């Protein structure tokens, strides 16, 4: 039965106030909407300091109201959460909480349904926030400032970790919502009560509540609230830190809950450093005792699990923030000595021994896909170890390595940066990343950790490039541009500026190989002289300007910033705009964009032929052919014309035999339609241009489908009359058009008819092709008669 059908049955049952029916139906709805694996994985990242940014898991993230233009059934088939909201679920949950007053189990299920809705669209979040007295009563009953811990029969009046988490998810959505919880619902009073209550620290559930409380405080602090509470709770926080520094170890024997508690506290203090709070009370503990103890313990590790690296990861994040914020009195040399000790240690060797195990990009797993009407972050994978994606697998070091690499970026010490990149385990992983032809799980939420690790590696490489063989890092930079997400736009610009478009970073062999060519090639030299201009063209076309945002929630389905074939993006954009009749650029602007795009394609083909070949040659041909369709006159510009010709020659020189118009072509529904467009454009505006003619000719090679030859010689026979390319002007061998002999009788009749009528120019290659195939056919017939 489809989910939407199950939903309607369950939603109907939920209107029954009988405790057993109510609990069963709310649990079933919770199981339908709330993916426990996803939530657990998202929560697990919080301890590493990587989970404060939350995903918006919406089919359509907009503030568009439900206009009731579709019925319930139709809405359920397209957007199940929106349909849930239409069934008055918020008022029903409010009634259950305020009037029915069910068991704790039922309350938890209600809160989890609200959590999933809070992760949905702006429209749904607005409904939750504006539902009269819903959040106020949740805070009053389940996040109370005054509470009892001995009332086990009822959830009311007891602080619930689930309720605190719901508040955190909602606060992550915007500063305005955080302000509402701080000023209207007085949430800080409750947080202060939970952290001050020592009884909560004596059991696992109490610690979990404090952990969630610290995570929520981090979110509120991010938006600039809650600083007064730092002063009020400074003694409490210091006692917590002092206890952990002296009693909690970075060892596999330390429980996950204790690890999480220390990590949450460290992440809060890191946020305080970030916000320039006076940390003088905590600095001696952190920079002296904790630094020596925890980094030494890490260095001696002989085994690890991912979750047991929370303390050292959160502490490393704190050190990284000290460097980044240039915090006063930071003992830089002492900290860097400890980082070097970690990097050179047995512990680092053990933790990073097999980075590939935790790599989403290098994996071959498939996630459990969400439906089109109900999205998820797709953390589950049936066939993977632990049944979750690799990045947060038990044996994954990616969360730790992400933060550690960030710390290396912010270090001052040059040797630390160099040693990190040359570490055998890091180097092995980078070679695996470079060797892989295509990456897996690129759009997965948790791959963000790995993409940020690669960004950090590239930033480090830029800092120490003079002592590196840059070939590996250049190839990784180019190949990995397509895995970065919109929140990493600033880093993408940095990579383009400092690596991709920087001749100083080009591998030595590429520079030496093209040295003589550069000196004798005005076209290439001019292209290299305009790299800054080329960068700005790509930056504008790919919309790499970062739009500042303080919100901690990010859309899940935005996709990545740069396509795999990004180098052709300016040409494709002009072509797309032309097809949709929405081009508002002047001819001068179009020439400027296309010229710089072709300059880069030319440099790319010359300096990095191995990278250029990663894109299918048929795709490459079609991309540059779009230049003729982006405008009626673009190709007539002398530099555009010269660059186009040079790029086509490069494609044909070593890849002609691999061009195949019968296979799917990225971005094209149908090559035949595209080829028809080219023929119509040639017939209308080509002026018999020789280069344009060579583009028209390529699909007519004998090994390609005969239908392309038949289209030109029958439907577009007018082209035959104006075609002006002589055999010696071909950019590929004429033999490709002559062998094997043509056998299609209808096409042979077209050849003969054109020759008899005299409509073919006798100097053109068309005449040679037609004459050759007609003569070959007549010879075959004569042989048969004999």
C-alpha cells in the first residue's frame, strides 16, 4: 500500500482519544515521518562540532501557502508533510498535550513528529511557530525552569531531551525564532537550571539532557543571544570542565555519553571564543592541562571507534578557533608543538590507517532512497557496515580528520602543513581520490564532511606549494570542484584563484612541456595573460558570489555548485538562453564571455590533456558546437573563430575514433535534434564558413549512423549547394568519409541526383564524397553482372 494511503488511515485513527488507540496511531505516524537512523546520525555529528548546521528536508522549501488547488489525495502524492499540516495536525497535537495529557511515550512521539515538521519547508515552520500556545506549552511542560526528577509516571513538569532538541532545531532556522524562545518563552532560565543541577550529572539520561542543552546554547549563542548566561554560569561551566580535564580520558573505555558531554562543553566554549567572549577563566585549564593530557593520550591510541574521537575532535576544533580568531595570549608555539606531536604519533597512524573506509566519495554503497513526496537525509544503507553511510560508520575517521585538517589550515607553522600533506595515510587517500573516475554519494548531506576535508587539503597545499609536487593537488582541485556545495562558494573561488587559474600552481611538467609552445603561440600566450579575466567570467556565470547568511539551516536538495563539465558552462548558458529566448546580453558581452571560455578550454586542452579526457569527447564536441547556436554572429569574431578551430583540432587529434553520437550525451535529450539545429543555423547564417562546415561534417563520417547523412542530403539539401569546404580544408582525414562504401540506396540516389543536377560545388568535399560512393556502387553492380 502506498505511504499516502497508510497516512490517511493513521491520521483518521489519531482523532480517537482512547489512550491505547491514540498511542498506537501517533507512534505509527511518527514512524512514517520520523526516520530514527537519520536523526541519530545527525545528532552524532554534534559532538564533533560538525552538526550545528542542520538540513532543511523539504520537497519544496518555500513560504508558499497551501492554496487548496489540489485535493488531499493529490497533495499527499506530492508533499506528504504539507498534507499532514493540512489535516490540522498541529492543533491536534496541541490538544493532545494540553487536554488529553497522555503518557510520556505518546508525548515523545508528538515531539518527534514536530521535529520532522521543523526540518521541513519555511511554510511548515511558520505554521509551527504561529500555532497559538503550542510551543509555549511545550516549553512550559517539557522544558520547565522549575522541575522534579522523581515523577516517573508523567512527562509533565519534567525536562525532556526530545523537547530541548525540538527547540534547537527550530532555533537553527533563524535568528527571529531564537529570539522568540529567548525573550518570549524564557528558554535561557531552563537551560541554566539544567546545567546547574548536579543531580543531572549522575545518570546517563541527565547527562544526555545536559548535552542537548549545551548544543541548544551553542545555537542561541551563534545568533548573539545568551551571553549574559556565560557570566552567570561561568563557575558551573568551569567545574564541569575541571572535572573532565582531570578525570575524563581520550580512551576507547570512556563511554559515548561522557565523550559527548565533554565534546558539547568544548564546542560551547569554542563558540564563545568565536564570539570574542572573555575566556580567561577557562584558558589555564584548556591551554595547559587539557592540551598536554588529551593530545598525549590521543598520540598513544592503539585502537579507535568514530564516536570515541569526540573529545579530541572538539578540543582540536577549539584550538583551531584560537588560531582563527587570533585570540589574545594564545600560546601558539606550545599548541603547534602538540599538534605536531599528534601528527607524528602512533595514534594518528592508527586513526587514519584506512581513510577510505569512511569515504562516501570512494564508496560503492547505495542509500535507502526517500520518496518524492517525503524527503530524508538518506543516512541508511542496507548493504553497508552498520547499515549507515561510510562517513559516520564506526570505523570512520572523517569527522576527526575534517576538524584536524581545519586546524592545520589555521596553524602558522609551515612544517606542520607540509608534514600533514606528506603523511603516508593522507597521501594514500588523496591518490585514491585522484584515481577515481567518478565519485559516489556526491549529493548526500554527510558528504559535506569529506568535501570540506578536501577543501582544507587544497588550502594547505596552496600555503606550501613551493615544496610540493603540485600535480596531484591540481588534479584533485579540478576533479573535485563538482562535489562542493553552495555553502562552500567562498572556498570554490579561492581554489579557482589560487590553484585552477594560477600558473604558479601548475605542475612543473605541464609548464615545461608547453614552454616552447607558449613562446611561439600568440593564441595561447594571450589566453594565459587573461587568466584573471577568465576567472571573473566563470565566477559570474557560475554565480560563485557568496550570499551572506547567518541561518544554521541549509536546504538539502540545492545540489552542487559546479557541474562536472563546468569548463563549458559559459557556452552552455548562452546556448540555453538563446533556446529560451531570454538572452539580454549585448553582442559585445557575448563575445567577451565566449572568448574567455574558449581561452580556458584551450589552456585546459594544452596543459592538462589527461583531465580534459575525463569528459567524453562527444560531449566536448557538442559543448563547443553550442557556440554556433548561442548567437548568429559569435563564430565570426576572429579570436572566437581561431579558438574554436584550435579546440576542435585538439578533440579530433586523439579522440576522433571515440566520438559516438549514438550514445546518450550529457545535457542533450536527442543528438539528432541538436544536429538539426546546427544544420538550420548553418543554412541561415554560415556564409559558407569553413570551420562551421567542419562541425557539420563530423557526424557524416561513414561509421556514424546513416540517418545524419540522409538528413543533410535530403531535408537540408540546400546546404549542399552552398557548402564550401574543400578536401584539403578538412580537420580530419577525408578517408573517414569514403570508407566503408555507402550501401543505403536512397542516400546514393541523393548523391547521384545532386551530381547530375550540378548543385554541388565541384571543389567541395561533398562532391568528392558523392562521386566516390556513386562510383563504388556502380563498380559493385558491374562486378555482380560479370
